[in-house]
C-alpha cells in the first residue's frame, strides 16, 4: 500500500503546457480513477507517476519519499498497459516470471510469486499455455499477473480494458474490483469510460483540458457535479440543460414556464446567465396539462429495466426523461414533464455548478 502525492506538478511539450501546477493525493489502498476525454492529460499524468514521462516542475512522493528523480524500475510501481505486450513464444508462467529473472530473483521465490499471482487471477490451469492459446481477457490477466509478481507498492492501469469486447470488459471489470480487494494495494486506473470509473473507483478524478475539474466519490461526481463539463461527461444519458432566468425561489424557462428548485437562489448573482441541469430520472412524465411543461414525444428507447423518452418542449428543447421499462409511450404522444426541484442544478456563466443544500 502506498500514499501517492502529486505536488504542484507541471509538464510541457515545447511551448504546449500539458499539465499546469496540478496537486493531488491518492490515499493508501485507494482505487483512484482518472476519467476524461482523449487529450485531457490523464495518461500523461499516469506516465509521470510511473517515471515514463519526466516532470518539469513540482514533486511526486510515495509514502513521503520523493521519487520523481528515480528511474521507473526503482519507484516500487507496476504498470499495466492497454496492449498486453506478452512474449508470444513464452508460456504464461515464463511471461510472468521474465521480469523477475532479469533482476536476479531466486527461482524458488519466483515460483512462489507466480503461483500466488496465478491463483489470485485464476490462471493456475493456464500456466503452460502460450498467449496465442488464450482469450483476450486471459491475456489481460497475464499482463496483470506480470505486474502482481513484482509485489509493487502501487499498480497503474492505462486503459487496460479498451481492447476487450463488451462482455469481456464487464467480466474483467469485476475481476479488477475483486483483485483490489485481494491484494490490498493502491491502484490508479485511467479510462475515458464513465461506467468503468463509476463501478471501480473509490474516488474519481475528472479531467478536462489538462486540468482537474472535480475529485470525489462516484456518487458525489454524479449527484453534485462541480462544473457543467462534469455534468455533461458523467451520466448516461447526459444531463439535460435548459437556459433559465432566476425568479425568487423559481427559475423561469425561455417559454415562461416556472420551475421550483431547491438550489438556494438568493445566494446567487441574479444578473448572471444560468443554465438549469436535470437528469432524466429527475423528470417525471404524466398526462398533458398536468405538469410543469407540456411536450411531444419524439423517440422512445426501450432498455428493458427502464425506458428513455425524448420529448420536445415549447421552446424547441429536446429533453430526455426516464419512464418504467414497460411504459406504453410511443412517438407522437402528448405528455407533461414535471421537474424534481430537489434534484435540479444551476450552472453559472463560468460553468460552476450550484446545488441544493446537503442534508445535515
């Protein structure tokens, strides 16, 4: 287990500032996920921790010891990449043992470590096979096993599931969560997939444009997004957004509809432009004329356990609301939409999020 501290980290490629004065603490035994779109800096940050990228400013510490001047092999970290990079002519056993043999570990110790890692990853019956005889998920487990045998202080994962098909991705995601429970080690995981982040992380670091937008637990990120970017990026379907004006304890849509919100409006600057955000599950659907605003259904997505209803309101905005899985709604239906004011959010002109007061 390792406490990892990034202190005022900076990184440049020529004149391009990739990471600017970033600070972050990853707790011992935490499963931390870096989440963000391509190009946001998340993989660069991971590679700087691993020592595969130098830093131009700041410090990286593990358990209080500065390590940013050390080569990768001396940092006590193991990294698992997107590509398995297994030796095709070697057995699973030899792939896992190769790195240990290179640094002169005793054969009896190598056998112990490989056997234990194989048991953890359910690879014990596959040790004599070669990579070409394995499925994609099994190859990824071998790559993880190669990291485990190093007995590192922390594991770094750079989008390790992106090459797997959908079913394997789900299964391997579960296996990674189980692995963390077994090895009790600090893990840092990079992904652009919000489902991976939400299901694996103790905390998520949402990154955008080479900076941190928000750090929090999965439900903090989902329920109280710090910025409009976070609200848009996390959640499927994405949060609905509507331009509004403040009106005492209400917000007013562009068509004149008023919506009560639990966001403390009196604390906000009334002259600023605001956008109301509301997730699909916070919009209920009823008969036309009975809710906050009327709408016409345009598309219905049936997902089994729930139904997503895309409905257009008077100002021509298309909103996504959630109905029961067996909802009889169809395209063309006239409906009413009602917003749950306790779960509405306001975003100011800078993109900063404002939310209902948290329960005491």
